[in-house]
C-alpha cells in the first residue's frame, strides 16, 4: 500500500466508490433521524403518558391521606382500581430502602422514572425490570405502602422499533435501486476502458459509445482517435510496401542484366550491392507489415527462448541462455508468437553483430514476462538510446564497418512488437557482459 492509499482508504475501482458515495450519506441520515426520534419524540411521548398516570396515582394517594383508617382507605382504593384500571393495594409496612430498577437498554424507562419521581416526590420505588410489561410502583404514605401495578403499554409508545425497521427497509430498497442504476451507468465506462486497453495492446475490439453524455463524448473521441491511428498505420504500410514493390521490379531487371554482363569485372561487386538492396527492401516490408500481426496464442516461453538461441547459434553467434520462471508452473503466456520471435531475432542479430558473446535470459513474474538480450559489444551511449529505437537510425558508420549493413529497423520493429503487446523495449548497460542490455518487457 502506498502512503496515498493509506491516507484515503477508498476502494480502487469506480463502482464501489460510487456505492460509497450513495450509502454513506444514507447511513448518516438514518442515524440522525433515529437519534432525533428517540431523543425528542419517543422520550417526549413517554413523559406525557407517564404524567397522566402519575396524576392518577396522586389521586389514590390523596384518597389514602383523607381516609380516617387504613381499612377504609383500602376499601376506597379497591373501588378506585376499577375506573382507573390500575391494580392498587395498601400494605401496612415501611418502604424498604432501595433504588429504582430498570434494564440498561430500557431507554424510555429512564424518562418514565424521571418523570414519575418528579411528579410524585416523596419516598418512591419504581421497578421496571421484574416484568417488562408492567410498571411496579411503591409509594410511602402515612398508612403504609401504596402499591400500583400498571401495564407498561399505558406509559410507553408500543413497538417503537417499527419505525426503525421501516427506515432500514427503505434504506435497503434505496441502496438496491442505486446499485442497479449505478451498474448500468458504469457499464459504458467499463466498455470504453476495455476497448482502449485492447487497442493499446494492438487489438481492435468492436465498440460503440453508450451511456451518459460525458461518457459518450469520451467514447466518440476514442473512436475517432482509433480510426486516425489505424489510418496512419495503414498509410505507412501502403507507402512502404508500395515503394518496396516498385523498387523490386527494376532491381530484378538489374540482376538479370548483370547476369548477362558476366564479362564485366565490376559485375560481381554490383551483384552484391543489388543483393543487399533486396535485403533492405525485405526489411522495409517486414516493418511495414508490423501492424498486421498474427493472432495471440499460448506460447511456451522456455521452448521459444531455446529455439531463438539455437537459431542464433546456427547463424554463427555464441549464445548462452538463462531461464528463471516465477511461478515455475506457469511457463506459458498468451502472446503473438511470430511477432515476438521476430523481435527477439532482431535483438539477437544486433547482439551477435556488435558483440562476440551473447546472453539470452527469460524472467517471469505472475504479471509480466521479460526477455533480456545482453552482449559484450561497445553498447549504445545513454543519450542515444531513445534515438536508436527510431526507424532508420543507425549509429556512426565507423562502428558498423565490416559488420554487415542493416537499415536501422531492427530495434524499431522490436519496440513495435513490445508496444503491440502493451509492453516496452528498454536499453541499458549490461553489468554481466559489459555491452548493451535490451529488455523486452511484456505484460501477461
Ligand atoms: N547490441 C548492440 N550493441 C551496440 N550497438 C547496437 C546494438 N544494437 C543496436 N545498436 C546500434 O543501434 C543501431 C540501430 O539498431 P537496429 O537494430 O535498429 O538497426 P541495425 O541493426 O543497424 O539494422 P537492422 O537491424 O535493420 O538490420 C545500430 O545501427 C547500432 O549502431
Ligand atoms: Mg539490428
């Protein structure tokens, strides 16, 4: 995790982010509403209902106080029980000292006890814990303890969770609707990302702009860009193959004439020049064909590596190989085999042309594949490494003397191949051999 990710612990992809943007305010709103509801409404109603009951108990208290004897008081209380619908009894005893009792999470109970104590005053004991459906009140009078048992439903709003359940259910429904809606909005963005990704790797997948206005605009811009690039690539191919083709005919004619003019002493040399020109034309054609690459297939990497090394050895090079796979049980990758072989061949032919020893290595990780070609030649100066990868660029001819002439397309083709796979070609110094180190890095 980078420090940036630590600072903003947001999910990485768009969909969960959008969901968070919807869900966090929703939960916050629910919390605020629930809090206000309990604090104000729920408690307030409980206090009001409690006040009514407390007044009735005050009446009972007064009846006891105004009765001449405890027996008469008891009789009057029994009569009062009926209309008040409260079980009232009087016992000739002293209130045992003790506190009110209620469950810890009995939120309305707190308001109830507070209100009752406020209105009745004196010595009072309220028990809410013994039976959750009843309120057991004991009140000290001068003729003993007045005990009243009142149904809890008369003092507290019944089923307060109903609102909470309703709120949660609505929130869930809203979240699901948002999820479905969002997923539809997300789809065109994903399609655009996939199309752009595929094009970056050299594949042109069918794509049609869809979705919201902005996404459509980005999609249309991508399409016109893709068309422009494809047209440019097509023009490059047509031009190069046209030129090469047109030049071939006169070249063939020259070859024929030279074969006839055997007697001329310069004929042999000219024939060699013509042959070299033909080879150059073939290179142009190969480069021009670069964009018409083969389809991807599962390539066994170590086998390809050995094959390329063997081919280079047959061409007279001294090539050693070094393979390190990670994970070892994954020796294949999905690549364009012929194009990759061409790129490696170009790198190897450079290495054997400009150096005397060559090492071809393969490194894989779960996400990438690296082919490394190193040699013990003169290398390429740091400030010219970008340049030599461009088409038709060759370093000073002095260093290429008697090494056979190329046209300067080898590295350009290798880089094309790397880019067509969404990878890159990097040049650096070889620590092991002292010459150039070319790394062909491809995602798998
Ligand atoms: N391994 C190397 N060591 C030293 N110089 C190199 C090496 N590879 C390439 N170069 C330099 O980079 C230039 C460009 O290389 P590139 O492969 O593109 O063309 P080329 O080898 O000259 O011709 P082609 O490959 O088309 O036959 C070469 O002319 C050479 O000067
Ligand atoms: Mg070359």
